[in-house]
């Protein structure tokens, strides 16, 4: 994880670097490319947006020390220095030359025992092969180019891979890397736009995946808070939520004039939490708990949009952990797994929460407590992804930066097929054969202010046996992102309607507008402060 949740009472983390703040100017990047003879290994890393610890003060990243691509280049350099051909070293290792070539090209990770055998054959130490610095400037350039081509930005350009051969000059590689860095910089400079939101969401999704979407410090905080009001298990009642607010020194006030852009407003100076009166809210407990969570975690006004989203993740997680406590929920899920009856519906009913919150909470606990990798999707009826999470290697549709939000889900996935189901009272489940394997998924539709959304939870085929609904005979195949799967209309329909159709699109405001100003994005700051002024307690109160 690159950003761990904060513990209670601690101030906000240091703000992450603003997009584009440290990026080189185009002229500077071109000058560096022209002065390639004087560029250090560190400069090469900077070109692809991976500054070394010597530059930015970070502790060395352990992942840098076991990079298969770097180890492969060091093996090749040591072999060349020994005057051995690929075939000669392969023979000494009792391997086929093609197998050794795969290793030198960084396309296979090595076990420690294999690395020792290679080191002995080359008469070098294992530590020499694990040296985090490339063996030469040329090797550094080749590694940077390989990594750039493997990234989502390069892949999104639709260009063929450029083989890294000896005939490819250093100057050519430098030019490609400089152009790639400039593209990356231009993408990251789209701050204060919907593009920035998708970029940060992609980072958060990666961090959640690496952590199994489980945060021990927040789970511990939830346990401490529930213990303060004597909650021992079962659904958290409205009365106990009110007691928790009182325990933390807050009073709750339902008002008819809360600004429409806000779900709640906390006045920390007067220790008041304002809630909407008469407004249709799914669950007022969640709204209060989110406000309390922000206070407990010491949230300050976010420095930028990335910090705002991270705060929302932590606040939502802590609120859900109080509504569906870890101890009771994990015991409930483990018992259901033993009976092969895992079901999001049952978790929802056991703790009296919404299906979406139960699905989110399931992803928090499934991998940590049940050893089951999962994925989650919230999809609008139009097919657009609103939220997504995975640690089961399912491949979501992405844009050039790897962002998932705003992308269209395949028409054959359960997240969209569920909208065709006539019986919405029953659980909808299906198997989907995807390019990365077969996955089982269960989906349910919930209505919100923006229309209908499907909430889906799934896992790979190997773990399906623990779930209710595994016996479904509904099965579809998806070859997305292949356009022939569902992105292109049938040729006969194209021919039939060619030149006779002119639709008027429903244009989303976010397509043309920048993000609302202010750090609390989406909240009318003027209306909020005027509201607080109206409701501020007088000196007599």
C-alpha cells in the first residue's frame, strides 16, 4: 500500500504531489534527450515517471530489487562480460537457450535457488544480480522502454510494440521515452477536471486491491467506538447511533434547509451535526456515522482532489465497519462458507443495511477472513461503471490511463444482463467466460437519485463453490475488449440504417465542465457557510 488509512486523532497525511508539479517542461525533456551522453541512470528513471530514492528521498523500494527485467539485464551483462554465448550458459545450467532468453528478457520471475545456480555459473555473487542499479546506461534505457510499452498509457495508443534490438540507437530510445513522458505529463496536468478524478480513482483502486480492501487500523477504531456505547452485536440501531454521537460530544439537528448539495454538515466549533429533514435518504445511520468518522479520524479540509477521495474512502469504510462489525460479520460469513451458502443478501438482512453497503463490506472481509478473492461493480443502467474493485484478476474495461470509472461494461456481463431480468426479487447469478478465465457473479438492482444501478459481487470459477447461486445454468461468453464482442453493431444493421439516423445525445454536464471550485468538491460553499451562519447557536444557548 502506498497510503495507509490514518489512525484516530492523527492529522491528514502530507498532501500528495499535485499532478504535473514536478514534471519536466517539454523543452527541458528534449534537451535531456539531446544530452544523452551525460544522463545518469536516475535521469532515465525520471523519464518514465519513476524517480529513484536518491532523488526524492524515499526509502529503497523492495520491489525494485527483485524486478525480473532488471535481473535479466544483469544476467545478460554478466554473461557477456564472461565471454559466454547464450547457448554456452544455457548448457551450463542444463536449460534450453530459449528458456534462458526468456529469463534475460525479464519475462519470468526467478526463485532464489535458480538465481543461485545462475550466479555460480557466472562466477558472481547473488547480490551482484540483485543490485538495484542497471548494469549500464544502455540497459537502463532498455528497461525504461520495456516498462513504458507495458503501461496503460502506451497500450492505449494502439501502437505495435517496438522490439528492443541492438540496432535501436540510444538516441531513438531517449526520444521515445521523452515523448512518452510528455504524454504522461499532459494527462496528469488535467487537474480540476473529471480526468483527474478518474486518475486518482485508479490509484486508489490499485491500493485497495493490494491491501485486499482490508484496513486493520479502521477495523480497530470501529471496535473501540462500538465498545464505548456497549454494542455487542447485531444491527446498529438508530438509538445507538445517536448515543455514539452524544458520547463523542455532538448533538444531531434535522433541519429543512440543509443545502441540497450536502448530505450533512458538521459544525465542529459548536459540536453540531446537521441532517436533512424530510429529504429521501437511504439510511440516516450511514450519514451520521460518516460525519462522526470524519471527526474521529481528524479529517481536515483536503489539500486537493486526491486527498478528498482518500478521505471519502476512509470515512465510508469506518462507517460501514460500525454498521457491520468485523467480529460478528466474519463469524457469520465463515459459518455461511462452511455451509457453502455465502450470500450478500444474507449479510444485508443480518445487519439491516443496504445491499450496496453489504456488498462493499463483503469485499472488505472476504479475502482477509475467507481467503476468497472477489470483485465488485456498481454500474448505471446505461452500462457505465460508477465504482469498481477487484483482487481476483478480473479485467475491467479501462481508458489509456488505466481508469475504470466511466467505461462501458460488456453487454454480456451480469452487471448488465441483470437489467433484463423480469423477476427482481430473486437473486440473479451467472457464469461469464472472459478472456482471463471463467467468473461467477451475482447482481442486484438498486435505485438512486441518478436512476437504477446494478450492484455486483463475483469471484473466479475456483471459488464459486462457496456461494449460493453457483448452481445457475445462466452462462455467457465475453471477448471484450474485442470490438466484435458487443461494441460494434451487426453489419446488416449498419447497412440497413446507414445515412438515415441522426440521434441527439444526452450530454453529461461533466463532459464540458471543470470540477466545481473549492476543496469540498460538489458542495456549494456559499450556501454551506450561509446555512451555518443562520443556524449558529447564540451566546445564550
